C-alpha cells in the first residue's frame, strides 16, 4: 500500500478547494511576486508533533523552492512556545500554503497527542491500544501514522487487509456466529487472521468453539470482560471495543485482554494549536 499516493491526492484536493480557480487573491494583491521572507511553525500548547512530512510537502507543492528547516522530529513532545520548523522562500508561497499545511498538522498532532495520553494510561502493562477505520475520508494514512507517532498501534488499514466480522456481517448471514466463521474460513484469502465481534458471553463461546483467531468484545462492561478472559483462558487474543474512556483503560490493562481499539484516536482527537508566524520583513 503506497501511502504517499494517498498523501499526494489529499494535498492536491486540499489546495484545489482552498485556491479555487482564482488563486490566493489577498496575497497576490498585497505581496510583490519577488518578495522573500521567513516564517516559523509555532507550538502554542503542549503536544506530540505528527504530520511533518505532509506539512513540508504542502509548501513544496505550492513552490518547490521553499526551504523548510525542521527543528523537531516526528513524535516529539513539545512544550508551548517551541518552534517546530522554520521556512524560507517567496512570501507569496508561504502565505498561500499556510492554511492547508496547518489544517493537516494540527489534526495529526491532535491524534498523536491523544495516542500518547492513552498509552500513558496503560504504561507498564502489555496492553496494546489500536486505532480503527474511523478516519476522515482521505486522511487514513496520515491518521494511522499519527497514531504510531504517539506510541499506539494500528489495526487493519482498510477492508482489504484483514477479516473482521462485525455485527452487521453476522446479521447478513442469518445471525449465526458459527455460519459467519465457516464462510470466512471457506472464502477468505489464506493466511489472513479471522477476527469476529461478539456482544455476549454465549457468542464468545461459539466463536471459540468455531476457531476464531481473534475475538472482539464489543461494549462489554468490566465484569463481562473479566469473565470473558476466564472463559477464553488464553486460547485466542481478546480485543475490547466500545465504551472506552481514558479513565477505564487502567482497569482494562489489569484484566488480561490483549488489545483495546479506540475509534476516538482518529475521529475525536482535538486539533492542536499551532500557527505559522511570518517574521517581519522590511
């Protein structure tokens, strides 16, 4: 999977919707074409930085002559007031690319920061925190890279690289856990692990009997999760999903499950506060 191809298309679309047919009419009205200057990427609150490559590529797409000097690395923890990068080039180019570049890096840094927070909540345990497919359209590759920059882990990238049987799949085959697993084993690509979602302990027992490779415990409370771990007895990895909060994570870490998946890592992370500050020119 070439994630750079997704990024190329995302940047093209983002710049197209911002510039339209007329271009940056404000900048062109105010700034001479030959004017040059510098800018700084300013961190305005504590965060984990992610999306630097995309940030740089936006400026280079607008103007290949823009020079970006990175002062921090992907996944770095930065305090408010830090300068993450300096940029040098045509002022028109810096101003035109500013909002698109910030829109991306603010969101990816938000995901990385949240991922860092959830990993801190389970520090010292073997529990792995996973993302999901609940990403903004077109931003999946960037989102998953941001999650990794924050220290959490990626689940499958898309529908093509893993079998995950959800409640609606089960409903589509008549509501039978056994039938869903039988069809998956018969028809799915070889060597692909088969994961299935269950909502009750009775469904868990069926999934174990039918040979699921991984079982997702969906929207179970802590008592149900504890009992599920006992019933499974290490036969397959268990993943917990639904109703996951930062406060709940330490409890899940001691219950013995292997994974927790959190859609919030990518669909609810707050955009972090960064700004591009043009240095005063003559």
